[in-house]
């Protein structure tokens, strides 16, 4: 997809972070935006910014883990824009606790948003995307989508699932008009830590490192570039690129290094 002018982009998790940045970057490049999020206030602020760029923006307050709400979203977007060309499954949350500490409710919460939200998006929008002259799906995975990490068992499980779904769709959609990009960000300066379920002291320590994190706008530009080049695998942020290279070089060795680094660091 070389040109975003007058294309309609659906973005989940659009109220903040990478999702918001993608909406603004696509709007600057000429796209119309259908922004979905559970945060109505964040969507309202985004709508004002998109409209300042002279692009139409519809907002859809919903929970991506709800089948009923996601199943009705395509028709809402069609009613507002008349077409769909780009789907960005970005909404995501984190549980930063050991597997033993996580409650079943934590597992259901993160799976509903990170896994089912992406699955519903792909399932319910694919028929409309196949009708377009050209279309593209972007699924946001993570560096935890290619290696396991301490305190990230459920997060990694969902992001591995996003990676697997994306790889299968890449194969299945080979002879269609629909391209796909699977994104593996590392540390991006979003609110994911603020909203994560985790021990407060650990949250405060991790937040201190986020001053070195990649700005969401940089991630958004890289994602838009990947769409134009029909690039499937996009690894962004220095930490994610290093980890991706090392994991490919020595898959089990990487996990052993993580075990060594985390030994004595607590549960």
C-alpha cells in the first residue's frame, strides 16, 4: 500500500500510546480513522487532533475482549466511512507477576484483550478487507512474542499467539489483496506499565527506565513504512532488536542467560 490518501484505518487501543500515534501518523498521510478503545476520553481527544489534520475520525468505545462488541464494529465502521482498508490490532495489556502470583482472573483478563481482541479483529474484518482494492493488517506482538521472560508468562503466551496467528495469515493470504505485518516492539513509552497488574514497587522501578524508551511516534512511523513496503516482520526498539538477534543465534542459550541474570532477583 503505497498511498494512504482516503484509505480507512481501524485502530484498536487508539486512545493512547502506539495506537494513538498510529492514528495521527496515518491521518497526516491522508487516511481516515476509525478509532476504538475502552477509554472514551482518550478517543475524544484523539478525534479533535485528527480533525485538526482535516481527516475524518469516528470513535468507537468498546472492549476488544467482547465478541459481541467486536463483531458489530465492522458495520459501525462501514456506516461511518463506507469502506475498510487497514486494520491495526494494537490494544494490549500486561500482567507483570510470576505465574504463581497470577490469579485466574488475571489470565482471563490478559487473554481476552491481547489474544481474543486480535483474533476477533482479524476474523470480523477480514471479509471487508478482502473486498477492498488493497488492504493491510497490522498485529502488534512484542519482544515477548519471540522469547519468554520473567514475570511475563501470560503476556508472552498471548504475544506468542499473536505471532503464530500472524504467521499463519501471512501464508494463507499470499495470493490475496491483503498484506500483513507483525510488529515486535521492545520498550515504547506508553501507559502499559501504568495499567499493568503488578507489584507497585516493581512498577516504580520499571517506570524509571522508560525515560530511555522509544517514543510512540517513532514506532508509528516505522509501522507505516512497513505497510508501504508490505513488510511482514517488523522488530522495533534497540532492546527488541538485540534480543531478537540473540534469540535467533542461540534460542536456548538466551533463556539460560535470562535465568542467570534473574537468579537471586526475587520471585
